C-alpha cells in the first residue's frame, strides 16, 4: 500500500553530466573471458535480493519511465551504453582529465568467478558480493587486474595524486571485482588499498573512495562504527543501516561486524540505545522478518491476521506495550504490512504514518516511519515489476541537499550505497527527477565541489 498519488511513470531523465564533464570516460568496456576461479565448497547460501525482488535471470524487456538498467554480473540484463542515450556525451578515442590525457584502457581482470557448491554468490544491497566475506573461507589467488594495478600505482606514486585516474579505475568495478582488485593490488605491492586511499586523499573524497573500495558489506560495518562512536549516536545512519533489511543481509552484517571487531553487533547497538528503542533494534537484529511474499507473485495476506494487526496498531495510544506495534512493523513482510496500512486508513481515516507520529516520538518514531515508508512501490524491472522504498530513498537524497548547506556525509553514504544495485538506482534517480524537476547528477554537481564532486557525479551518471 502506498499513501503516494497513483504512479503513471516518470518522465525520461535528461542527464547533463557528460556534456558538462567531457573529461570522464564512458563505462568500462566488456571484460575479456578468462578461466573462472572457484571458491572452496561449503554449505548452500541463499541468494536473496533486498527490496522485494530476486536477482534478474535474464534481460528484461524495455521499461518505460526510467533509463534502462545496467548490469555487470552474470545473469543480469545487458548494459546499455551510456552514449546511446539521448543527449549523452560521445567519447573520443582518448579522454582528458583535468589537463591530463589518458588513452582508453580495457580492463585486464578475468570474468567473474563461479561458485561451485553455493548456487551463486550471496546478495547484499542488491548486488552479488564475494563468498569469502560471508563464509570466511580463504579466497583463491586473484588472476588478472595487472593493468589496473599498475595504473593505480602510477596514479598514487610520487608527489601528488592523480585523483581523476583513481576515480576512473575504481568507479566501474562492481563489488566482486572491487574485492579482487584490492587483493591483487595488495599481493603486488604489499599495500592495503584502503590504507592507500586514506594516505593519498582526504575529506569527503576519501570517505567516498573508502566506501567504494570496501564494498557494500564491509563499508556498512565501517558505517556502523561511525554511527555508534563519537559524540552521540547517529540515529539517521543507524536507521538506514539496520532497518528494512533482509534476513540474509542482517546475518551477513552481524557476521562481518563480529569478525572485524571481536564483539557482537547487538552488544554495540545496545550500548548506544536505551529502553524501548533498544528493544526495537533487537527485533530488527533478530533477522526474523517474514519474507514469504518475496518472489511470490501469488502471495495474499491472511485477512484474519491483517485485521488483528490493524486493531493492535489502532488501539495503541502511546502507552502500554509498544513492542506489539514494533513487532508488526519490523517483522511483517511488505505485502502484509501494506494491507495493514490500508486497514488502519480505512478504520481511522488517517494513514498509519500519522498514527505512528501521534503515538511515538524521537528515535522510535523515525525508525518506524523509515520502515513504513519502505512499503510504497514503484514500477521496476522484472520479474516482479515493482521496487520497494524508491520514493523514500529519493526523498532522503533530496533532504541531504535541502536548505542552507549540503549534508555531504549523508549525500555520500546514500549515493555510494545506492549505486551498487544499478537497476534500482536508475529508478531512484528517475523518482528524484520527478520530485525535484532536475536530474540528480545536475543537483549533485551544483551542491558539491572539487574531487568529491567529480567522484559523486561520475557514480551517479554511470
């Protein structure tokens, strides 16, 4: 259920980035075929996608209302060259970067590895990630990437850093490729790529580059530490990291966090929160959300259970056991929760969001609203043809650039985390354009500056 107006498709996004930034190259050319590298066999691991639809198994038909998705992983839709879109920049045989010209260089990494015994790589933030980050098996030696390794060495060696070259090397890589490239660089030069980025760059530019290099799972671990340490808890960041996630994502995040910090994620979060807010996040971290509607187009909510949950939420006035309401909102699947929201609207003549605002306050109110805003749907790629939470995520990008001064940290973590799932990011960008009347890349360009602007703009444009 959505409390937004009926959706009839977004207008096409006109992306001015390549015409105003002629120095950036087009997306990386296709990878050469190479022998797949297998990981050690282990127990089967689910390949569940967040946001309500499984990974695509073949090229989808063209979608109206937003640009075609790009994909760089096996089984996904074929990438649509950016320069084939209306008004896109047409690259020359070489690219100019701030006065320096580099020839187009094909990537030297092999085709992504196969995963015998696993049934495909695990998913996190809608993108495949390396198995060893979840299973903790020792990954095999990396094959290839020598061209990129040498280019990165050249870009960061000596006096000054060629920041444009660093961006060009890193931004086209997906999560699996980024992990392999990082390991290849360390095997060649004995230097950790994250440490190199911290040494050679600074500020929000460094913040974004570290997010790219760490990949979606490990950067979420880093962001949790950021949210839970320092002067006060970053409640906004904590909500986005831990709420409205799949069970598989929460399990992967807990495992990766404990492996790095030798303490449980739950104990860290509990130390930052108190009373009912602590109990709310314990529900989220239990990874016990009903996902029976995922990948099931024939799913129908149970009317009796829906009615029972409607009565529970309707009767809660801010006193009594708030966990009854929290459990419904955090552990119900999105289809059931949408039906409950519709029932609350019918019974009380106001939205479920308004009811939560009147019954809760502070961090609990914002946490519950974040989850509820994730049940709205937008037309998206097959097989389900819909994507959850797009309006919410587009609105969060608007908020990061609203008012006096840009909230650079929020803008950076939101763009980096969204960009891993490229088909979904295209839908979010279209929703942003619909809200603001301006392309996301144009707005980011006007709100940021320097190398940090260059990094975010090329990520959004590609």
